[in-house]
C-alpha cells in the first residue's frame, strides 16, 4: 500500500518525510510496547503507535522501520522531528485511536505482521 493511501484512509497528516505517493508498506504493526518492535523482521513495515518520544525512533531504526503513524493526536517534539528527518523516516500523525487506525488500514487491505 502506498503511504499516500495510508494518509487518506486514516485522515492523517505527513509531518516528516517526502513523496508518500512513491513509498510503499507491505504490512502494519500496532503497539505501544517498543520491545515488541524489536522482535520484527525487516521489511516495509508501518509502525502504528501512540508513543512520540525519541526512543520510539531509535527502536524503529534498530528494527529497520522507517514509516511511523503516531495516533491519539500526539504532537512530536522538534527534537523528534529533527531526528526523524535525519534518519529519513516518514512520520504521519492521526487524531484517531490506535484501534481505529489499525482497523481502517486492515479493512482497506493492509496486512498485519502477525
């Protein structure tokens, strides 16, 4: 699924990253437990989380995940966005809950990791 489709489906806003119409994700993983992210195998995974601190980016980086949706209308800090930009990550914000974002993406054909 193209990231531009993700943005449209969830009513999100891209706050970091370029060309969402050219970027693809194959699966999604929703969690607020960063230790669970470290169990994932690399691939074009979309991380959906309510956590917006620097450790979220560091964990995603270790798991080779570069596309993140932050839910529940959380606003990342300037430091967060600067690090995401430096690491070439795409950050999408959504006002919706983790549950509703996950459900909408699943309903529209984005497969889960598990």
